[in-house]
C-alpha cells in the first residue's frame, strides 16, 4: 500500500482536488485499486453550516457525510463512492482529541499538538482501509498557512517513520506570467518549496499550474533550486474542459513519475484513455446546443453549484449537446428582471438551498415555466417551492408557504420530525442544533409504475442522496393529485414524498433528493439525461 500526499503552495484554488481525482483515475486505468481522502485545515467540524460563498457546495456522501466539493471530483473521476471516513478537518480532529481527553483516554497526559493531534490525524489516514494499492490524501489550504502545520508535521512523521511506510509527496504550485517582462517566474515556487522544507518535507514531484507552456529553462530552474529531478517537474496546464485533465497529466508523465519513484516498471499496467478521450470529444464537438437557466441565490460563486453544473454537462454528453448555463441571482433580481432573463431559455432549474432570501424570484420562475410549458426541474428546495407555487396559484390556497419561512395557515411544506434510517428511527425538532441534524445521505424511494419517473428510471426502487430538514406536507397530497400533480416517488413508508411530476407539461419534475451528487461523466444521471433531451427537443 502506497500513500500519496498532495499539498498546494503559492495560491489557493490551484486544482489540487482535480489533480488528486485525475491521478486516481490514471492509476485506476492501470488496474490499481485507489482511495482518495481530503484533510481540510479549517476549524469547522464539517462544511455543513458554512456559507457556499466561502466554501462552495457541500457534497454529501452515500453514508451521509457533509464534505468538501473535492470529494465530488473524486467520485466523478473514479466512480468510487466516498465515505465518511474519507473526509476530515482540523475541527473534527481537535473535537476527537478533546472528547478522548474528557473520557480519560490519555491517562492524565498534557494534551499537545505533538503527539496527540498528529496521532489523531494518523488515525484518520490509516483507518478504514481495504487493501488499496494507493491512498491519495489531499491536504487543503496552502503551505505556509498556520492551520496546515499539524497536517504537514504528520506527513513528515509518516515519511520518516521506522515502519517503512511507502509514500510520495506531490506539491502543486503556481507559475505566474509577468506580461511586462514577457517571462514566467519560478521564484514563488521556490519559496513555496522552501516553506515545505522548513516543515521537514522534501517534495518528490512538483506540479506547476500555468496558463501557457512552461519552457525547459523554467523547468530546469525549478529542478535545480527545489532539488527535484527534471522528469518529476510536471507542467499542469489549463484545459478547456476539466475532463481533459487526466489526459494532460498522463502526457506530462505524472503517473509514470509516481510509479517510477515507487519502483514500478513503466511498461507494466499500460492504460487506455479512450473513455476520457470520448468524453472530451463529445464536449468539444457537440451536435446541438441548449440554454438552461439556474435560478438560485449563490450564483455569484459557481462552485456553490459545482455538482449541479457538472451533472448538466453529463446530461448534455448523453444527448451530444453543449449545455450553456445562464446564472440568475434570485435574491438580487426583481421579478420582472427574472422573467426577462428566462424568456428565451430552453429549460429552468431551481436548485436546493436554505432560508427565505431570494425565494420570491424562484417562485416566479417556476410559475413562468409552468404557465409557458418550459421544461422545469426543481431539486430539494426547488421542489418545495414548486409545491408552494402550485398551492398558491392552482389550488388557490391563500398564503400557502413553508414553515421554514413563515407561520401560516396552509403549511404545504413543513419540518420533518422523524424519519427512518435503516432500522433506526431518527427524531428532530425545531430546537435541534443546525450541524449534522438533517436527513443526510442515501435513502430509498419507491416509484409507481406507469409514471413519468418510472419511464425515466425504468425501475421501481431507487436510492438517492438527501440533504434537507423540510418535506412536503402529506395532508395536501390529494388536493395536488386532483389537479394533475402526482407524487410518483415516495419513501417506502409512504410518509415522505420524493418525486413530483406534472404530465400536462412537456417536462415538469421536482425531486426532494439531490440527483446531481450521483451523476458521472461516464454514467450520466437519468434525470439529467431526460431533462436535457426535453430542453433540446
């Protein structure tokens, strides 16, 4: 078993997550068994209560962990479902240490970063493994940040351990281009590696992010001053599509450099990049185009809806179609501005979210889609808002709303107080703490035959990932059914509506779950395939 540690320097947002995912994919294509993990230095226990503007989307795993969006990249590139044990943070590490101290696990010791915190990080790295060939551990943040120090110290200890643990360290940096000098500058990379050396770590491979070709002179300089062989200085150039990245890194020699460092023969386990090449070919040479409006309140940061935008691309791949996303901020736009923005789109999607801000704009867009027979897709909160819009304008239930927003007579959407998780009954109240208390992870949904949802899924039992506190009030189901709005998917106990459809329109579907979390470029989610098909036609 080999451990690959990936750190970043000079700047954040260099693409360490994509590099980790792409390396995992390349190793998979060589028939190695891989596992990818993320260690975040922030002091939050998880990103579940963090603003999407600060952190991007919260990616939910099958077993209900709220994690960094990079785990979405891991899943999409390797098709391996991540687990709770694949994501941690400084907050979670410190919390575990303090809980152990309170239970007397340390036998009266003075609790310190070394060895107690670093040992807890090691426990995470080495736990829940199952004979993987490679365990790729991405360290969030930037080398030099004070929060990263315990993680770097842990890596140093592992690499200098007498247990002879096989490991490799990859450091990703940024090579800026100075326009006035017409020159690429390597000094930031040299200083970043110096920071690593101060932490006692010599990188084995340096990945250089750059927006243009890196000259041999620059590579030689990095090799000389960073004490890394020239063949292990890997250009990591910008790509038109993220799905080109595995091919780019393969051509740059990332996987062969790693295997050589770990004493694998280069000729062994040749890989076939055809699957990725086919994906890229379809993305760069579409036969059709379609424009989808995403009406949300976090649209100023596209990473807030990362899995969603990727799932739309996947749906486009299945239809040989380029999906053009039109981002519409429901909070900062008036109703008239929103209507004018969505008049000429081919489809409207209202994603998940929380809170009252921007709700009226989303409801107006749903009403416009329903009245004008424009394909509509509501996800999580998007489905709940469709319920509210229909209740107000079709069922004529005055002041219908969600109990999340207001205390009104017709609460067509309300707080879930209990639900079933396997054999366990989970209960919540309005007073429950915010973090980690939602209906999280994969749950079954039973689809009725002879419905539009059944036509899409072609099965009666599905499993989808959830992240919500509120649910459709089942007391109103019969009123919706009488007007042609059918709940074609329900929880097995018939308590929680999961799928809403309106067959009088071309494509009108709302789902309580998050199908975007399970979509893959090589296995697009059927809902997105069907949605894009309707938008194109």
